C-alpha cells in the first residue's frame, strides 16, 4: 500500500472553471455524464493530467469534443491534454445498488444518496478528487423518484428531472445527490441581512413526526453563528436528509447535509435526552461547517483538523451557550479522556495534524476532532476572547474561498496579535498526552507553584519538546474563599516556577481550571486536599474533578489492595448530592465514576497489569457502597427530580431525569428492580423507559419488559438499536460474548447497516470486563465479524478495529489471544486497505 506524506504536497496542474454533471439514475447501472472545463494552473509544476477514478466503467471520454486516449493508471486515468483551456467530457456507469461500502453513490432503503468525504467522489466519476481543487457545479438528475436533490439552489424541476446549481466553488468531497420518495418537514430562517432561507428536513414516510426538534436546532445554530461568529448563511435553501445506512454521524455537503437518521430524527417516545443533545450538537456542527470547512476548506487531508477541530470547538461553544457550560465542559472532558487519551497513549497515537497516511478515512479520529478542538480552546485562552474574535474575523476575510492550511490559521493569530506561535504549533505536530507535574512551596508570604511537563515517546516520535501549556489557576483560602481569581499561567519550558506574593496564610491552589489544556495533571495531593476542593472549589470543573479523583483513588486502592471504598469520598459526595443549589445534571455527573477501561489505562500507566475482573469487582463494589451509604438520600433525589407535565428535552428537564435515573440505578441494587419496574410501566418517554429497562437488567430482572420493549418497538430501527446494545451492556462479563452471539442470530441483525453493527459489536467491545473475559470468546467473536464485514464495508470495519488498540496493556494470556485475532484479521485474503492499515498500526 502507498503511503502519502504531508511534505510531498504539490498543487494540481489544472484549474477548473466549471463542472456539469448529469445523472441518469438506475439502481444497478447509473450513468454519470461529466463536462468539465479545465485550464493549466500557472502555479503548478506537475502538469500531468491525472483524474481519480475507482469502480467506474468508462463508456466514453473526449477532450474538446474529440474521443480521448486515456490510460489506466493506479487509482485513476491519465490523458495527454492541450497546454491551454480545454473541455473534458466523460460518461461512466456505476452500480449504486451493490455499493455496500456506503462511499460514492449508493442506495439505502430504495433511496439514492452520496457520501463523498473524504475520497468518495472518485467512485462517481473521473475527477481530481482532492480538496484543493474547487469548482462551481451544475447538476442534472434524471430519475423516477419523487424528490431529486443536489447542492445549491434549484434551477428547474419537473417530473423525473431536476437541475441544481451551486454558485459557491467547492471541492468534490462536498458534492451530494439524494433521490427518493421522501417527505419534507419545512421551515424558514431570515438571516441578519434580511434574506429568507427555506429549510427542509427530508425523511422517509413515517418519520415526518421526528423532525421538529432537528429543525429548531438548525434555526438555533443559524442564529448562534450570526450572533457569535458573525457568519450568515449564503444560499436560498438549506436541506437536510435523513439516511438509515451511513458510516458516520452526518456530512456537511454544501446546502445538502446528509445525516445518519440516528443523528437527526427525534421524538420523546423514541429518543433519549442524550439523543436529543447529540442531535442538537451534530446539526450545529454540520451547519457550522458551512463556514469552517466549506467556504474555507482544507488544502489537503493532512489539514483535516483545520475544519474539524475548529468546528468541534464551535459546536462545543454552542452547546455550552444553550445548555449548562460546566456540564458541557465535563462531558467534553469525559469524551476526551474516554476516546482520545487511549488513542494518544497507544499504537494509534498520531499528531492532530498527521504527517502520513495510507487511508485517510482512518484519520477521522478523536485526536483530529476532539484534541483538535482542545487546541483551538487553548489558543483562545492564550490570546483572550477579544483577540480570538479578531483573529477569526481575519481568517474569514483573508481565506474565504481558499483551501487553507494550519499555517494560514496560525498566521492570522500571529498577524492580529503580534504573538509568535512557533512553539504553540507543536500542538499540531507532536503526538502524545503531556504530563503536567506540580510541586508547591510556601514561605509565609509567597506561594510558589513549580510546574514541569513531559511527554512520553509515541510511535515515530522518540523526542518530545516542551509545549505551550495554558494552566488556569485559582487560589482558595483554608476556609474556602477564593483569594485569587483564575489566572492563566503559560508554561513554555520543561520546568518553570510561578510565584504568588502577599499570602499571609498558605493558599490552596485549584489547578488546570476548566481543564485548560489536554494534559494529565499529576498533583501529588492527598485525600484531605481533594475533599476540600470537592467541598469548596469555586471552579465547577475542578470541583467535579476533585470528586472524580477521589473516586479514582478509591477504586485503584480497591483493585490493588482490596481496600474498601473510601469513606472520605462517599462523605464528600453525599454533601454535594444534598446541595440542591447545584443543578441536577451537575450532581448526576458527580455520582458517576471512572469507567473500567479508564481504570485499566491508569493501572497500565502506573506499571501494573490491569486485571479486568478485579476492576469490574471494584467498580461494582463502589456502586454498591454508594447505594448503601445513600440509602436515605437516593429516594429523595429520585422523588425531587420527577417532572409533572409534558416531556421537554431542555437542559433543566434532562438534568432532572439524569439525576433521578442515576439515583434509580443505585436504588435498583437494593430493591431488586421494584422501583425501576414501576418507572418502566408508567414511562411516557424513551429516557425513562430505557433507563428503567437498563436498571432492571442490571438487577438481574427485566425479562418480561425486554420482550415487551421488542414487541413495542420492533418496527423502529433506531429504538431497536438500543434494544440490541442494552442487552450486551448489561450482561454479566462471562455472558457478554454469548449474548452478543445470540443477538447476531436475531433476524433483525443486519451487518450491512452500520448503526446495527455498531449497536452490537460496539457494545461488545465497550463492555470492558466482558470483552476482556479470560476465555477470549469476545475477542474471537469481534474478529470473526470484522473479517465478515471488511469486504462489505471497509470503513466501518477499520474504525471498529480500534477495540484492539489497548491489547498491550494486558497480561500475557490476553495479549496472546488478542494478538492471534489481530493476526487472523491481518492474514485475511483481500483485506481492505483501510483495515490493513489499522491492524498494521495496532500490531506495531
Ligand atoms: N466531515 C464529515 C466527516 C466524514 C464522514 C461523514 C459521513 C460518512 C463518512 C465520512 N467520512 C468523513 C463529518 C463531520 O465531521 O462533520
Ligand atoms: Zn465535522
């Protein structure tokens, strides 16, 4: 397989002055006619006329009206062309029906749809399928479907025919076409300059009552981007389409976003609060791409974080503004620690801007997205809010219409602030999670923080240089008052000291407030200090973090020494839970505890081989201890957070439900599931119904309800995904593989549907104690299904291989079993490039 390097970038030899495409739709033999105006690019040195193409049957090709002599080359075709403007015309045939990889033009439930990012357009026609080649598209669709959609504005439409024009030059990865018998949920939005935009959410008949929430989220996003970033929408129409078979969450195609139906369809009866929140964030994310991604795109795929990191950062800001900022921040950090830290600490570690790849689909990672967003957040913290806004305005002014780079992004900050960001740039090139170590000194007046940083070697990077780490610090007095409001310390050296004078009593520092940098903080403080911060920290993130650290230390002690759950933690937690000045969602987060895989990672970092059984036992013991310690409090929390009146997925309602459900899950440990059965029986929304079912299964009950749930929801694919997952998530560790295997034999298990495959195999790989059960059955089952899925859908297969990324953490017996499964996958005949690259990296 060929490796592509960032350093080898060269511009394409031609500029495109316009693209006309005609689609004659037929499930097994769609014809695509292209007419593309090319002219030589004066800035390019490589003048080769090469067009990408994959799985295409070429019917004809012509240059300036004369049949062209094309040569098949690796990944596409070449032709000799004039050293002057010319018109390329081609006709190809493709087979959407058999396209199970879900890249290019494919069919989902009788509907045609496309997915072109990153390199899917080359499966539609011959084209320079690279993001720095931008062009205006005109698209004609001929087909029998009632609705025929493409990017931009409609030029004309009649029975079986539609013509679309997108005036904004775009790279091919933003091309989209949808055709099907769809219904629309309409809306309108008036932009700040007074332009009316028609909005539609297109769905299959039967789903039209699940669009109202998504439509409101879209309007809120449009308004927020105007208010906060000054960005206005730039077409007369914005379409969203819900598709059942989709490899990821959603896609920001210009004017025609395509969504995994799980990321747009919502109703109280079928969606949980978590689903609503996720849908709101993803709709915002895709909409925000219109400026950060579409108007300004990436020069090449190495620059992916330019659009993804920034857009994730923007959608996180949006959620923080619309809901609770501390709760949003804690949730983001949980996601970062849960997904990005393991990636950065294992064989798949790569920089936010990778320097090489074989298959770009494998780099849509937590590092590029979530760590990429953290990097933007640090930049904003370092330059300040006003300077951030000024720099971003300059970015939009200077680069509108460009295919830009990280250098361009940093340059606008340098130009508008005068700051040298040379060292900051290391966040883009250095992989790994820095460790920030703190030591304290006090001399009766001056309090000193000695900070040091180090990053362990990662694949391909043995030496690490110091990075710029913004460390947000506040100081508290021993009675809990804040004696110094949050200040940003800039750690730039390997070791640096920061002095705070004039403190007659020794202050207590609150360090890395709001998680001001994506690092591992090693503070070396004792339980008493943590309990103090849990009780008094004025920074909501650090207050939560203090509780989290106490839980972590309690669990680690139980795992390694068999110690009982820590009483100081339980006391401190009890006080927080009783404090009803704190919002319910925040208290629900406080009740949570580190995941079992997080604990395994921590043990591994401490040089201790994690034992999944011991981790599982300690985690269960801590939950049982909470159930016992809060025996009186939990029913009160449950009762106080019941809501009369209609369901609403807003922050307040969902916060109350999350606290009540967290209480219920502990109560179910002592009442055998009686209260959960009551909740299940009267639940009128999915948040309450699913939580009750989950508690019942956890309590070893719920057989009847599980069957009733299936009976009630068997026609709803998205709800049935939950039914599949839940049974695996709540299975006892020794039964996880068996339950999963049984579910793969269920008539509704369809591996071609990525949502269903992920619901089942994702749940298997995320059940830490079950996946790592010593009999190795789960390893074998996952490998078996990855091997089956690879020829069908390489992209989804490759992503799910990451379940094995932590294999070297475990004992020799488990390592041997996982390694054998990795070998089995690697040795599979005709393994896809996607999966091959992932397995090779994981094994390295
Ligand atoms: N920019 C998109 C990333 C993407 C994708 C989406 C759906 C299917 C396949 C895909 N490959 C890449 C989604 C986003 O980040 O907004
Ligand atoms: Zn994105």
